[in-house]
């Protein structure tokens, strides 16, 4: 009886393996996409004002954290110039104009804007 049960179980395992090998996979590797990486690649090295965290502004002296926080919380934007409609000091407007060529705007993505990730993305030095 034990031997019969062992044969039946091995037959079930082999049948399961054959079915797995013969049926096409429903999720092929090239179909799997990381939405966040796609969105970041879309910006071509520029800081996306609608989808970037505050920390992305650290590379621009004077913008992090105060002006960067205003920009992140003031969106979404239709164009880069929409930032100038925020309540900015003359110095902040000057800083933004200085670095304006380094920014871009794409439609907001939930993958990059969910929760408080734009304020604190959990990346620490």
C-alpha cells in the first residue's frame, strides 16, 4: 500500500512538472516592468518636479530643503514655469531661475507619489 501511494505521488509530481513546462508562462520577464524606473528614465537626467522627492534637489545649492519642500508640496505642475506661481521669496525665485534648465515636468505617477515618499523617501546617507 505504501509503495502504491509512493508511485501515485511521484506520478502527480511528474505530471505537475510536465504541465508547468508545457504551458506558456503568463508573465514573461520582458512583460514585467518597474513603473518607477520607467518614469525616472523618462526624465533624461533632469529632476521631475511632479515625481521627485525632496532629496533630488540636494545637488542644487540653496534649494534643499526649504525651496525643494515648497516645490514638492506645490505640485502637480503643467510646466516648469508653474513653480514661479508659488509663494516664493525673491531669493528663491532667483535660485529656481538659476537651475531651471535642470528640471522637467511629466504627468504625476502614483508609483512615485504614494504616501509621504516625496518628503521622506527613506534614502539616508
